[in-house]
């Protein structure tokens, strides 16, 4: 469908600069000479952009502001997976992306699920998750949201730097330095969380979707999710009663909801129980351009400190 405009653009290029046309073939650098990388959703896009700097052009398979769990890819996006020089994704999280990576077999792939040391079944998957497993994978309770633990996201930065250095050896020093700078910021964020959540009156965090398991593990909090790991799951009346009991027993002041998924269930439950409802963002995508991973993580920390009465 987009063939004819592209052809006329190519034709113009042929007339002006015949040499450039061969450079624009698939799986080569972009027209501006940058490495073409594709990330499957926002936190991985952020890491790839930070590590790549000016030498890399990063696109995302999940549109800004979209919820990444059940992303579907257009045929053009599937083709873009094959044309990218580097694909950064997380196996077991977005089945459509896993299928596209398996089908297009890009030359350089960073799988964050391997490098971020995911708990639970990540280690039992072996190297390549079998396509047939992806479907049951949704319900077996593994928490994909590793990026909410900044130290695990830093591990991905190292792997992105290594992959980019293979593709573009001249940039190796830049990628290494950028990865180190990103790791330093993530380490500072981790230290702010550790200090900010060290002394709190409560440690139970009630959330609309069970996205905060890695964060809870890292900072010794206890997560109680209204829905499961998949934000689209509707909680049962029995689950709502259980959560209500936790809220009363633990003196919970706040039920958290998030930005990319409807807050209705969490807000209704908070109103029924007479507690606050506030945003805790799983940083799966950006609501607007003024935010980034770090600004949202800092806002989350502040919201947790208020809800848990941390000193
Ligand atoms: Zn999620």
C-alpha cells in the first residue's frame, strides 16, 4: 500500500544520488548513517535510546500511550522487525512480538527476559520459548514488569551496548560510556527508593494490576493486586472482598490505579472502603511527552511514601 510513494522517493534518490540507493537496502544503516534499532515497548526503547545516543535511531513497536501487554503488529511492523539491525524485546511478554522475531530472525536481538534475570519460570524457558507456550504463558502468573527494579533495567543497558558495539564497532566507546551513564542514573534512583522506603508505617501496597512484584521485592514491600498480572483480567467478587479485608486489617490508606488502564475498579473499591485512590504507574508507556522513565519513577516513589507514611 505504501509502495508507490516509496517508489517515487526512491526514484528521486536514483536521479540525484545513485550511490545512496544501495545503502538503503534492508538490514543496513538508516539513510542518515545511524544504526536502526527497534524496541518492543517503552522502557526498552528508553534504554536503547540512552545507550545508542546520536548513533542510533530507535523505533518502538508499541505506540506511545498504548498498553503493551497485548500489542498486535501490522504486516508493516512485522516487516520492520526483519529490517532492523537490532531488536530489543522481552520474550514471554508480548506474544505478537515474539512471533515476529521468530519469523523475521533479525541478526541482532537482545532479549531482556534473559538478561534482566527474571524470577519464576524465566530460567526454565531455556533459550527460545516455544511458540506454543506463549499462549499459556499469559496465565501462569510470571510477572514481566522487571523494569520497575532499576537495577535489573541496568543489566539490559549492558547488553544493548554490547549488541550495538558488534553492529557499529566505531561507536563501542560511546555505547559503553552511555550505558555507564544510564547505569549511574538507575543506581541513584535505586538508592533514592531504598532510602525513601526504609522507614514506613505500613508496607502493604494495594494496586489495580499486579505489576509491582519486582519493585516490592527490591524494596521489601508487600503487593496485593486487585487483578492479576494481566491488566485486562476482571477481578471476581471474592477477590474484591479479600482485598477489602486486607485494606481494613492492614490499615491501608490508598488503593493505587494506573494510567494506561481504566481506573474504574480501583476507584470504586477505594470509594467503597473509604480510602484514597492514587496513581502508581507501571511505566509501560508514556502518557505524555513531558514524562520519562525517571520522572515517573520519582513520582511513584513520592506516591508510595505518602501512602505508606514513610519518614
Ligand atoms: Zn503490565
